[in-house]
């Protein structure tokens, strides 16, 4: 843990990758960063994980020089095995934050355990309204007039973890394509902001931990000092005690 090192982000995606691109662009423009002791610390995407080999997002990542890990969950006997295989490649990259960007899969206990409260997801509705895979269609069918994306922390529930950021906009035309275009624009603005909020939270938590460790270290030093002083004082008193003769008569007159 070094608060001055570049913040490392892993992105998981399954499809087109416009949110991946938006995050990558924001990093390149210096718009994603964390507070550090000596000023702002930049961030970069250290790996793209793609569960659909051949998806456009993988090609985009490669063309931007981002290492790609393509792994098809169907090649593994269980979700746990699949996620363990991802971790084997991912952990050496030391990501501090994982951003799901159109990753069409429920995250399992192995990944959740490896990155507790460090996995973000972007969802195209104002949660808790319209969770699930067809959020925009469901909202349009319902007759909703205010839409917007949500970035939330991923937990074991479906689109149910704590909300980090939302962005609402009005849309009354009822056209799915028009809505999708506006939704993506809003997502691309929102996700970098939400990542900044999380990086700031992580930095604050790390600072708190460092401060606690420092104050514990000082307290230990104080206790050691006190113990040493007490020992010296006791030793001193022993030396100061007047020597007695064997017959019990003191020499000290
Ligand atoms: C986005 O609408 C996001 O909210 C949802 O999946 C979509 C991914 O789009 N989770 P893209 O692949 O980033 O273009």
C-alpha cells in the first residue's frame, strides 16, 4: 500500500466496451485520480477481463495497449473455478478497484472475497428501480419519464449494493434507441466521477489505517519507555538502599 503510487484499476466487460473506453480516456486525460499525501495520484487501467472471447471490447483494449484476459466461464467446471483462474492472473497486477462495465455475469463469492467493497458496477437505471438485464426496456414499458445510470458497489445481491453515484435526465420520447444513446452519454460522464469517489474513500481509509498504526506504534514506544524508567528507578533505589552489615547494623552513619 503506497498512497503515492499510480492507482490501478481492472475493468471487466462482456460486449461493446463504450464504458471501458470512457474510463480509459478519463485516465489518459488525468480525470481519474486519488488524493495522496504529496498531491493528486493518477490512475490507470491495468487489465481488461472479458468473459466473451472475441467481444469488441477486447479488441478495443488491445488497440489501446491494455493487457487483456479473455476467459470463457464455460471452459471451467464451476463459477468458483472460473473466478479463481481470473484471480491467478489478476492479483499479480495488484488492482485496487475493479470496475464492471457491461460485464453480463453475476459476480461470485471468490471475486467478492478477493475485493471486498472494491468492485463497482454501472447499471442503466436509477436503482433500486429496474434492476436486472433489461433495465431500460423495463423502465420504458413502465412509462418512466426520468431515467439515468447508477454506479454501485457490488455485493451478493442483483444490482443491490450500496449506491455510489447517480445521474438523472428527463426523456419523454419513448424511443429505445434515443434513450440508449442518452444513457450511454450519461454513463460515460458518471463512471469516472464514481471511480474518483471510490478512490478518495480508499485513500481516506488507508490514511486512517496508517494514522492508527502510527499512534499504536507511539503508544508502544511510550509503554516501553515507561517500563524502562520504572526498571531504572527500582534498580536505582536498590543501589541507594544503605548497605547492612551481617549483624544488622548499618554502615551508613
Ligand atoms: C451499459 O449500459 C451498462 O450500464 C450496462 O451494460 C452496458 C454496457 O455498455 N451494465 P458498453 O459495453 O460499455 O458500451
